[in-house]
C-alpha cells in the first residue's frame, strides 16, 4: 500500500512524502531541512532512511531545504538534467548525488515504480511524478 503525506504545500514551500514498505520518497524539499526532518519524525519515518528525493523543478518553494538535506543525509536526488544544471551552484552535493532523468521515463525504487511526465511551467525541465506499486 502506498501512503502520501503532505508536509507543506503552497507558495511558502512544497514537500510530500510517498511511502510503501521500506521505501520513503520525498517529493520536493521546499521547506527547511529542519522542518522536513521534524515532519518525517512526527510521521514515524526516519529521515536517514529516505530512499530518494524527487525534484519537480528548481523554484525556491520546491528546493529551499535541498542543500542542507543532501549535505546531512546524502540521499540521491532525481530531477531532469536542466533542473539539476540550474541547481548545481545552490546544491553542491548534486555533483555526487544527482540522478538525471528524462521527462517521460521511469525507474524502480524498491517496490515502487516512478514515472516522470512533463509539466507546463516557467522552469527548466519541469516534471511531475506518478508513483505506482506497493
């Protein structure tokens, strides 16, 4: 079974947690790493066991906590190549942790299948994600 928890949604920050079994995926990190880790702990999810972070696009309200989160947790970050390119200076750990994907492609994370799809937005390589499995 897949569960989805909204950690934040709106112009001040966006983040959600998608879980199935031992797989915990953070979609966007648009709030501080402190708020993200606190919210995860409140849900009973260990922040150090995050499987991945999926980034939809590079706007601040979707990535403001990403630099600290990747520095603290070393979790892989999936995004399109244009998004990763735009974030490279703000998030140095992406050189090591970034995983480029192409819109319209999918990949397996544990028991979950993650499929990306293009979204119309004023951002480079903006995508959404459909998660199935569990």
